[in-house]
């Protein structure tokens, strides 16, 4: 069966409704997986058994997923050691001297999100955990930190010239162009699609404006006022996706606060991810059957195009595991050689840090499980079938963007959404436009990628959204509720000044982007309100 009709929408609907209603993400996701398994196997007892043995256990058994879990555990352990040794406090105080108030701290968080462009998972975890001590001190709500972290990660990684996304995106483009019989340099096609990624580009500008102006609106304004006025970084009764073992970990008394005890382990992770991507990708290329790439790798291993293709061939989960363990080892060596902690204290700190992410990892596993359920039920195929009817070629970019938003929100996966839509959207626009390989085609490609990113931003069952909540120690549903109004605002702007005019009137994308950023600024200025005492809470 290709899909289960309207029943295929029930599991994501159950997950989303229950999560918002109960604010308990884990049981909501479990209930959704159980409902989906029951639909497939037509028996609640069998459905319960399959929920555990096939979907939950199957998600953990996936090599990619297992790699992400190990990465999270080891990175949490490293952060535990850094926190216990005073490194986290030292870097917070150092950043505090650079970021004197909440506004400069938020801009710094945005900038750090741009710098860690090579992987969205690494981005969310490193930015959130590194900046949290400073944002906590300046009474920036955890919801705001989660937004700053989440809203920069996928847009940056999906457009970076070298990242863990690029091979996947280029593979989709290669298959799509092959299906319509068009020969083109795939990297060139990737580059040409970037100006049409209106949502991602405008979102990056929107985040900067929110941070720089110190203005907010909607639920985020309420969260920021609560944090700034009362010092409550999370709402009463909320459940942050990081335990107090880590967020409230006290440093050992009478120890020196040295910034390099935090900076060196974090930089180790960043550098090792990049090196690991190249090393793992190189092994994959040399063991593969791409003769032309193997020759280029051997002839000129440090050429930009070779590095790009090699990194694109890497298993990012493996590289991230290497990096997180390297960071943990370096953090341990630093505190032990300086005699800041004993070996026993070091291991206890590492274990406490790792334990702090157990709930978040369980939520991540459940999100992967519901993704598998949606795939088996054919949720995305059903949505494409009912929403993807014949439309005029000029509104295909808009229609594809909206469809991508809905599918990604319902399934929680941006990559899965692009894998479903790209083989449909490119041949469709090519055929309806009479073989056009210009603006319409690239606007459609851009809409596929950014529609998926939007849905991924807003979905409570998205893994990257969960990891942003985890890294920021935010209540997950509070993060989603405060981020949705901002994401919707940018999506509407992207449609109004991006996909519609670019496709219908052939307006250059740079004009659309400038208009989109200008409208974003006006909306923030008119509807956004200054958070009280923004500049009064300082590091002085």
C-alpha cells in the first residue's frame, strides 16, 4: 500500500496536539507511534509490541541515529567536565566582558551560529551549550536562546558551500536533472539555487534584527519579560530538556577560572568535526566507485572542489562521534594536568553531564520513531497526492514551498521532505514551463529546500528543534510555541516578496531579499516591543 489515506495523518496529529495540550513531549510521541503502529498492524496489542521492538529499538539500531546518540552523550560529558572545572564560568565571564548587555549577547549568539556552518547538529549543540552560561547571567530566556540557536543552524548549514548537507542536496539535484534529461554542473545548480532560498536568507536577517533591536512580539515577548523581570529563565512548571545535574552544576570551590579549560575542548570539537569529515569522506571516496573523484583526490587532495566533494561523501555521525570523544579527552587532560579535579571527580562530572541529556535523547529517539511511522504510513505521499494537483507553472514555487512546510511540519524531517518533493517538483515545473531552465526552475528548487527548513523549524517532532531545546535547556513545547510566530512571519514575507514575484514577474532574487529584509525590519519595529530593562541587566 502506497499510503493509508487520511489515517496516515493521525500519528503526527496526535503527537502535535498532545504535546501542546499536555506539555509532555515524551508520552505524546510514544502515543503517536503506538497509534501509527496500531493502524499498520490493525491490532493494539501487536501495535504496542511493534512500537517497542520495531520502531523504538529500530531507531536506536540505525547506525546514523546511534552515532548521533553517542555524540550527544560524549558532548554532554565534555560539557559536564568543563562546567565542573570552572571553564564554562570562565568563558561566560570572558564573553560577558565582550557582550556587556543582553543585546550584544544575542548578537554574539547569532554570529556564532553563522560561524559553525558545517553541520546543523554541531551548530545547535555547540552554540546553545557555549552561550547558555552568558545568556543565563544576562536573564535572556531559554526560549530566546533556543530560537537564536535553532533559527541559524539549518539555514546556514543548508546553504554552506562545504557542509554535511551539500552532498545530500547535490545528490537530489543530480537525480532531478537526470530525470528531465538536462546535463548541468550540479555544484553550479546548487549555487544558482541559493539566491532563491528566500526563507532561509530572510530568517538569518530576521534573527539579527530581533537580537540587535532588542524587540520581540508574541509569546517570545512574554518569555523575555518574564526572564528579565523575575530572573525565571523558564516558565513555571516547564520541563527543560537538560537536567539540573548540568544546568545547575556547581563548580569546585577555590579553583582558578581559566578560559582555555572551556575554549580548547570546544575548539577541539569544531576542528575535529572538520578533520573527521575529511578523513571519513576520504575513506568513503577511496573505497567507492567514483573513478573520476578518486583521481582528483589523489592528484590534488587539498583543492576546494575536492575537499567539498570529499566532505560531502562523509558520514557526519562518525565524524561527530570522533570529535565529541576527542573533546572529552582533551577536557579531562586539561583538568587533570592542572590538578583542578581528581580523576574520580572528573569521571563523576563527565557522567553527570552525559546523564543530563538522557531525557532529551529519549525524545530524539521517539521523534525518529514517529518519522519511521510516517514513512510506513505514507504520510508525505498522501499529502502530495491531495495537495499536489496541477497548478500554473508560475505558482509552482509558492505551491511547493507551502507543501514542503506542511510535510516537514507533519513528519519532522527536512531531509525526508526534500527527498519526497525534489523528484516531483523539478520535472513538474520543467514540463509545465515548456522546458524552462531559468528562474522558475531554480525558484522551485529553492522552495523545496527552504519549505523543508521552515517545517523543520516549527515542528515539535523535528530532531533539530529537539536538539535546540536540549542545548539551550529550554522546555521543548515553549521553544516551539515562541518560535512559530517568528517562523510564520518570515515564511509569509518569503512568499509575498520572494516566490510569487520571482516566478510571476521574474524579479531578481536580490531585490526580493532586500524587500524581505526591509519588511522584516518594519514589522519588528512596528509590532515588536522593547523588553523592559534590556540594558539594565549587565555584567558590570
